[in-house]
C-alpha cells in the first residue's frame, strides 16, 4: 500500500497527524535501492525523517512510510494522532545507514 506514496513524499512537505495538525517538516525520505537487492522488493522499511519544533530545532522523528495515510502537494498525513505515535519513531532504525 505504501508504494502508492513513493515519489509523492518529498523533503519540505509538512507531516501532519490524522487530525491535520502539523507535526514537523520532512527533512529526508530514506529509500532502498531495490535494484541492488536483486529481489525487486526492499529488504527494509522505508523511513521519513521529520524535523519538529520551531525552525526544525526540536527532535527528529523517523516515520515508516507504511504509516502514511494520505498525501497532498504540500503535506503528508499519518493515520494516528500525534500523542499515539510509536516510541520507535523517536529514534532512527538500526538499518537507516543502508538506505538512500
């Protein structure tokens, strides 16, 4: 299901929760080069790095692309309210260095 959003999630877009409240700004979208995997499928979950806080000086979030519920030209929406974000989203995944 996340495949429909790949290419529509870009740095500079807002990341908003299910209520439409802005959480932060997308800084980077980490994707795996599936041509290198040989299977045509990513071995790792793709991740959106989000800078939060005023001027992006808050914490970073690492949101899996699978959590995306919808996108518009200027925003990406996840299917949860901010207070229900997974604790794992507050730290980079162990495999982040293997993604582009």
